C-alpha cells in the first residue's frame, strides 16, 4: 500500500502543483486555451484556486514524508475531491462539457484517500 500511495499521491501532487502554479503566475489570456472557464471567474478566484492546489499538493507529500501530522495527507485528498466536485459543477453550468479530466482527478483523489487511510 505504501508504494501505491506514493505513486498515486505523487502523480496527483505533480498535476496539482503544475496546474496551481499556472493559475497563480499566468494571465487570463495565457490560461484561456487550457481552461475555458477562466473568463467566467474573477482573476482573484483563479489565483486563490491555484494557491489552494499548490497547498494541497504539498499536503499530499510533506506530512507523510516527514511524519509530521500525517493526517493532513488524507485531508488534502478530501479537499481535492471537493475541488473536483466544484470543478465539474463549473464546467456543466457553462458551455464547457469536457469533464473527463475532472472525473479522473476525482477518482484519483478518492483512491488517494483510501490509500492514505489504509496504511
């Protein structure tokens, strides 16, 4: 289980770290080709989502790695589940019906919760 956790959580953390950094540093015009929904959100909300993603990615890796408050890892994964539920809602309420990635991330975060609590 430990190796499976590190593989799944590591991939999830890399994805969210990348996506979060992009949301924090890129302009709306640079984000638009990847994220059609950015025009419907105020830029401070996009930046906040990026910061939350960076913090969540850190929460998946650092607590179990250091042994300091390892219960933060499943909490971060739970946060990603809620984040993706919100993302699916945002996509479905707009013109963008591409939610396959969001559903995949939701499933991966759910598996990460299971692996983090089963160790």
